[in-house]
C-alpha cells in the first residue's frame, strides 16, 4: 500500500463530453426544518458531488452492411448491377476495431487466438486467425513512418538511455533493443547483441548514452557514457556476500551507493543545486576510487578483476553530476522495455520478419504516446485511416 508521505491517486472524473447520461438527485426538503427546497441551485449552493459508472453498450461493435443492388431496365430488359467500391470491399473491419485488436495483440500481450476470442466474445464479431494476422500487418504498415519519426528524434537527442533484452524470431534467439529519451521510445529487433545491434538502433551515435557495462558500448568515449548505478549496487551486494576476500570492496561499494542515492534525492527534491551536488559527491567519489585501487592490487582474483573493470570506466560513473538530463541509473530504459519482456514471456517472440516489424512499430508508437499522455487508440485509428487512404500518417511527436 501507499507509504507515509505518498501522494494519493484518486479516481479520475471523465469530462462531460464523455458522459452519455446524467442522473440528478436533488433534496426535496430541508434536513433541518423540512421546508420544500427549490429545484434550481441558489447562488450560494455548492456544486454537486458526483459518482460515475462506466458500462459497455449491449452491442459493442457497430456493423454496417453495404449492398449492391441490381435493376432491370423497363425499356430494353437489361439487368444493371451497382458495384460496391473497391475501397470498401478491401476491408472487413473498420479502422477503430482493427486498431483496438492490434492494440490488444501488440500492447496487451494477447495471443492471436485470444484476440480472436475477444473479437467474438466482447465485440460479437467473429474473425478468422488469418484476419487477426492480416490486421497486424495493416497496422504495421500504418506505423512504419511514425516509428521512423521516433527513430530520428531519439538518434538526435542529447541524452538517451539504452538497453537490450532477449527476443525470438521463429525460435531463433535475437535481441530487442530499446532507446529512450524524454517523451520518445524506440524499439529495434536485431540478430546481434553487440555493436552491430547498437548501430542498427542508433546509427551514427551522438549524445550521451546511459547504459549498463555491456561490451557493445565499450567504444563510446567515457565522457559520453553514464554507467548504471543500479547494476553496480547489485554487484556490490553480491561481492559483499560472496567471500571474505570480496567483502571489503562490497562494503565500500554499498556505502558509496547509499551516500550517492541520498545526495541525488536531495538534488531531485531541489534541496541542493548542481554545484552542491558535485561538492557532496566528491568525497564519495574519492573514497570509492581508493577502495577500488586497493582491490585491484589485492590477492582475491574475483575482487581484483571486478575492480580493474570498474576503474577502466570510472569517469563514466559520474557524468550525471555535471550534465543536465542524465540520471545515475538506467532504470528509465528498463521500465520502457518491461512490457516487451512480459510479451516475450507469454508469446516467445515472433515467427517471421514481418512479425518482428509489427512488434517494433507497435511498441515504439504505444510507449511514445503513453509518455506524451496522448490517446493511444485514437492515434492508431487515425494512422490506419491514413494508410488505407494512401495519405500521410498523423505526427507521432507533439509539436
């Protein structure tokens, strides 16, 4: 539950344009003297309290039938048939229903059979499994340009967080990469976890990268990296519990982590400015460096190897102290990739290259819209309408 000091989150009141019916309860008599009360509110009466109930209509999906009629000419007897336009015959589901089903598949982790069942059970629209796949590919085509828009924004951002996690394409292991900046997230499925995968995601890498210590980032200058302190914290905890030889470095690291995050919290809460942040971090930085140097020349092989690796990238541990917008952890990217991890655990990835493209695009667009607090289904519907009409899709990034 919520802890002391936690800001409460209460039920959101939907705007009046979303309300179909309003039922009024008005007091008929005064609670004190029982005199009749006027029907209209007086100038000093407070606004009414409210309680909203959301309900689905009995028939969720509206079905439109297009009929092409035939007529016999009374003069010559020729039978003439009207034609249903090709643009209408090309689709059996409207853009809003198609967008909703693709959203269920690509964001709510529903399998294709589950989407088929939802269409039948909830919307009362029977669909074949092939239609579910076809709708995904239509949505994928509609989101190709919006995803590219997000790619360009992330690549040009001065600060971004990057992470990667396992994925599968037809049971073959590959990697789902994510790059996230303020208001924009991009996903990329690639066969490699190394530098080739990073290049496919970010192209010619610019700006500062927040990440873990994976080797794919090793060629980046230390001044353009921020090593994740959450990963370091886990490493220090492991070393503290591992053996007597690794315990001293684990203890020093745990102490540094506690101090660092306490100082960072003061900075985020605006109790100190950046100059004070740097001043208070300096002794933490010096003490940890001395401890790592002692470990690097010690007798324990595990501690020695770990300390030497950290000392090689030591400057990249402190970029957040001097550069605006850089966080000390890579938690932001890990939060962005979490929905995809849950999807992978349930569906084991994709079974084709086309499925991979759908996953990349729907994850990119939906996560970006969530970050911008924009309506997801409305955007997906508009993108699909534009794709069917052969026009430009709506802009993904807010102006």
